[in-house]
C-alpha cells in the first residue's frame, strides 16, 4: 500500500512537472511572437498614420500621446506623463486591436519639478488575450499570478482603453 501511494505521488509530481514545463514553453513561444510584432511595428512606424493628443486625467502635470494607426487598426501608443517628482514614458503595442506589450519607464527627479533625473525604473508587460503572461520589473522576472500583478494588469489595460478613446476622439 505504501508502495502504491509512493508511485501515485511520483506520477502526480511527474504530470505536474510536465504541465509546468509545457506552460513555460507556450509562454516563451508567445513572447517570441510578441517580440516579432514589436519589431515589425517599430520597423513600419514611419508608414503609419499619427494622431497626437494631450492626455487628460492621467497626471496632475499633464501629458501627451501619439497613436499610430495602420488603416483603422491601432498599432502603437507612445505616451508621456509628467509629474511633480517624475515623468513616465509608456509605449503600448497592439496586434489585431489587442494589447500585446507595454513598456513603461519612470524617470525620478532629484527635487520636485527639477527635471534632474536621479534614477529610473522600467517595467515590461507581455499580454495574450488580455492576460498578463510575463512581467519584467527592471531585469527581475515577477510572478504574474500574484495580487500585485493582477492590479498592474488591470491598470495597464484600463489605461490603454482610455488612451485609445482619447486617440479616437
């Protein structure tokens, strides 16, 4: 009986390990695909129609954005948000109308409104079907299943929705 229990535990462990490895391979394949779209979008940027708009309600010090369209399809949004103690640049990439990648870089100022940058922070968010599949905080791989990742996913998707509405207005 102990032998059967031990074999069952080993079998469950093996199946779980195969599932985890398969899921990691699927995620890596998606990221390779996303990086390909990213490269293609940036390569074709000059051919896209540009829409420049101020961003309202994102930061107290204001901001601006440029949306890039291929026909009616949004491809990229590049936004800058100004704050008293920092400025943040955000680049959002889309494939077939859905967010696939967001790159955010925050430039922290030495003193309020000084513009003198003393440190930077970077985040990269990879999405598939509105699900966060990878989050790089600087160079650190973050857990995409925890509460903080869920909040970052929600904020990023909500921000892109609002930016698209501004671009289309």
